[in-house]
C-alpha cells in the first residue's frame, strides 16, 4: 500500500506544479489591449 501512497503523492505534486505553471503563464502581461487597460 505504501507504493500506492507514493504514486498518489507524486501525482498530486505534479498536478500542483502544472497548475502553478499555468497560473503563472496566465498572470503574465498579455498583448491584448483589454488586459493592458485592466492592469493599469
């Protein structure tokens, strides 16, 4: 059962890292005028 716990923990960690990366990319300033106007 310990092997399953390690696999589940690794899956959660990878999912969290991917989610954080997507959020980081989406928070970057974009070239869209509406987003630029909203950020200033």
